[in-house]
C-alpha cells in the first residue's frame, strides 16, 4: 500500500482528473442519478433503519443488490474495489466515496457523514469515527478516480498518511472528542485545506455523474429512434406484402 501525504494527494489528483468524466463507467451506471436522499434510503435499508451497523465489507456482489439492482455494473464495481483480488471489498471505502459523489449541497454531505458514519448516534460524530471515515475515503478514491489518459485507475492501492488524517481530525474537533451534527458542519468549514479539496472533488464527481447520465439518455434516444425507423420499415414491408397482386389476363 503506497502512502501519500495530503499535498502529494492533491498534486496527483486535484488538477489531473480525466474530463469530462473522471470515474469508471460501472460506477457511473450504478450511481447514476443518485442524490443524498437516494444514499440515505439505501443506508436505511442496509442498516435496517439504523438498528445495525453499515456493512464493513462485501464478499460477494450478490450481497450488494440492496445498493443497486443493476447486476453487471455492481459486479464491475466489486471488481474495481477488489484491487487485491481476494474476493472482498471494504464497504466503508465504497460508501465514503458515494457520499462525496452523490448530488447534494456540500453542507448536506457533511451532515450525512455524521448520519451514515456516526456509529453510536446519527446526530453526532466522534474523533475515531471521523478518522476512520477519512482513512476509508482516501483509500477508496484512488480505486475509482481516473486521471488524464487513464482508462482505469493505475495506482489504486494508496492511502493518506495517518499524520495528515490525525491533523485534520484535530483541526475539526479541536479539544472535543464528540461533535453534534451542526457543530461538525461548522467546524469542518474552518479546516480550509480539506474543505477546499473535498468541495472541488465533490463538484467534479457530481459533474461526472451528470455527464454520464446525459450521455446515457442521449444513447437511449438514439436507440429509440433506430427502433422507430426499423418498425416503420417493417410495417411498410408488411403493407407491400399484403397488397393484392395484379392478375395476368390472356
């Protein structure tokens, strides 16, 4: 596992992401059209309305059907995150990326971090939970971010240095061990380096999903037009075939 400092991570990804979409097609297809509300609904199903924790891992794509019924994209996403080929992926890596990627105001995304990753309470987050979220996020991002001229992530097994994570946690929590949701959103805004990076990344990922959705709708319209033309041709052929044939007179 390659360990990067935050500054190295920014240099590698901030201005080097592939346009117009910087995420693999399978992730676009699985999460196309997702909003923060969509994500919350999925999490509610997975946690049985917050009565059990979010899955730490998945060892079979079939177990991810609650996330999406699109089987082929789900299987491809599983392979995308299974970078060591062990038949298991980290659930927190996947959901930490999705919470940043799904459409919604950035402050809502921060509130959802509390709701989704706050193990003890949906209305608060503690230092250990935020540390684990950031560690998961910065392990998940290299698995699904495409840099310029890449067709698939070339260096997926990366993570952020623990000292940088600890510094961000201290910057947000200051002298507290727990923060209520509103406190967390407010304090996060004061952690300028992390906030700026994640806001830009959030915007870029949302844009990637929108581009993919627009392209999918465009292709759907083309297919419908093709089917329409084929149907019109078939109806014309049938009409010609059923025309009464002229009889020969001797």
